[in-house]
C-alpha cells in the first residue's frame, strides 16, 4: 500500500472525496483516461500534455498491477509526487471553494475530524423549486411544502421518505403504490419503512443506490440526497426522449441514416440532436454540448423561437419570442431576458441566468429536456419501419434488466440492452459485482481505435463468455461473437444468469451477516 505518512489526514480525506466523485461505480478504481477529469473536478489547472506526462510516468513506475486503471493508493502515489508543487498546495482549496459549491462536515465522528462533503447550492435551489411546483396540490405533502430554497429545508423534510416516494412516482408513474407509503402518525419505524421503499423503488427505475442507505437519508446528508433526487428527476425528464416511445424523433434522421443508428443514441445525445435540428432550421450554428456552448444564451433564443406555437393549432395560442435581449452585450442580462421568453412557454424551470452563464451542464440538461417535453415541435415522420421500431422497443423484462444494471452503477450507463453491451464492458463489471475475480489487464477499454476496434470489443466479449463458463453458467451455443453482434436471445440468456447469480450472492451475504 502507498505510504501516506507525508500526507496530512485532512488532505487524505479530501483526496478520498475527490476520488469518489470520479469513481461513480464505487469500484475503487478510475480509468487512466479519467485522471484529467479528476484533476478538473478539483479545478487543478493542468494542461492535457502535463496530464499525459504524469500518466506516462505512472505507467512505467506506479502502475503496480499494470491494469491501466488507477486505484486510490496509486492515485495517492501520484499526488505524493506532486505534493511540493502549487497543484497539491491548492488541491483542498480547489475542491472546497469551487464557486456555487457548499461544503458541509461529515456526520460521523471520523468525518467531523476532517472530511467535508460538497454539494451545489444551485442544484439544491433548482430541485426545491421543482418539487414545490410539482407537489403543491398533493394533500399528502401539504404539511411539508412549500420548502424554502434558500434554507436547508430539503434535507430535513426528506427524512420521513414521503417526498422521495412522491418524486419517484413523478419520474415513473405508479412505481410505488400510494397505499404502501406511511403518511400519518409517523414513527421512526414507519419513516424507516418509507425510506427503504424509496430506495428499493429508485433502484427499480434504474437509479444507482448502492452506496446510499436509509440512514444517510434519515440524517439528511446533502450530497446523497441531491444525488438521488437528480437521478430520479433526470430519469423522468428523459423518459420520452426515446424513439421507441416517441416516433416523432425520427424527424432527426440525417440523410441516408438508418433508424437503427438513431435508436442507438442515448437520450442525452438525442436531446442534443433535437436542439441542433431546430438551430439548423433557424440558420444558427450547431452546438456540441449543453454547457459552454449555451453560456451566451443565443442558441436558446433560437430554440425557443423555433418551438414556440405559431397559432396554427387552435388548441395552442400563438407565442411570439422577443429577440430584443438577443443583442444584449452582457451575458447575464441576455440570459435573464432569454428566461423571460421561456417563461411565456411555462418553461422557466431548473436554471437561473447565472446557471446558464456558468454553463451548469446538469441544470441546462434539465432545462432543455423540460422544453422538449412541452414543445417538441417535430412533425410526423412518414415511412416508419415499424418492424425495426418494435424490435428496438424492448420488453418489460428487458427494461428490468437494464434498470438493474444501472442501479449497480455500471459505466457507461445502459440505455439499450443489446447495443450497449456489444463491447462486454458492462457485462464484465457485472461479473465483478457478483464476486467474480476479473483480470482487468485483459479488458480493452474505450475509446476504441477505428482500425481494430471491433476486434478489441470481440476480445472483451470472449473474455465475458469465459467468465460465465468459470461460474458454471449454461452457455452452450453462446460465443463472444453473439454478444458483439447484440443478438437479443443469446445476450439475454447470459444477462439473466448474471442477475440470478447476483440475487443469490446478495442473499448469501445477508445470511452471513445475520449469522455473524
């Protein structure tokens, strides 16, 4: 293990928190190509060439197991080499003093000695305002709402589990039977039941809850509460940004592009293509992200003008978007006037002018998704190949498998059960989740080269099948090529056995704990 004697306890705890922000699946590792993301998260101004130099040195000297992944101990080694530079001196301040980030002391005796968890004040305000609006007429929440977005009401009010259950049902209607929620004469026991119900239901819709417990929510830990709320809200906002549920998205096909190619895009990618579709119609240049490319608000002005009702539908009165603010020289003033126009469409949700100017990607995504859900402004697409559509819709069973994978925090996020598993990276992560030893030095990781990329993916698939055989899975007639080609029946056969093994693995763990 790396010697940490020369690193203060406070710095060590802060490094752990920074590492966890990038280690989203909680595996204890980040990929080598994620090192720059970790440094960027800490707001350490290292250029790309410097990060590459560090990685080159790391691969030769510090990558003890040669797996192209960086464990926390290996990261400590990198930090130790940098500790005398300005980078390490500013590391803790960079984490805790990022603009718009609040730092709060840990809840445990150990945490209060130095650990600080950070959360975004802007996100808290956005989520509180959204919850207040969406649940304002719910009689079960009348004693809890409205919450004050400027205070910490949210972290106190979620402790009985009612709001969390309601938010999950807003995201995916009827996920929770309302009769199962304890609402009156609450006791610590019934509140615990509500929180367990919320966590289990969040997992069922695809939220990653592996590192969140009912105790964390009961204590109102801000970073965990906001993380869970964002996952639930995002799932609901992007639910209809899927071709299988919204065939109007076929209008976004480019030239001779096949429907299958469009169906492989994630909801975030489809949403960005939708924005660019309207920007192209407006004669404005396309954007490549929902952060830095929208900071000047000008793309938003054009988007609002394109989707605003023109009065041709008698059920929707005409809305004229005023472009006066478009010519403002000050970004903040321009953003505020853009939001005033969005308010005409009842779409002023999730972002403030400051959020737009700062390029908050999370809140901008929510803002755009909300506009899409209310005003997609896409025509009916002719000549739809319904056979392809039906094959891509997926059954309820397939959705269950997909949500199960995502609830375990696999990366990348699984949007389409078969096409997203063709490099077997997610499948191999699932084997690791069920206690199977994985030799990560044998696993090829993205980005894959243009030449030979398919072979790299096939090698992963062959290794995944080998792991399955080592677990005594029934894989007769199933090879790596079948996974690489995304064959539904054969892929599902492996995934089903993985899920069964996981359930048995969890049951045995609980049995062992209860006996001890």
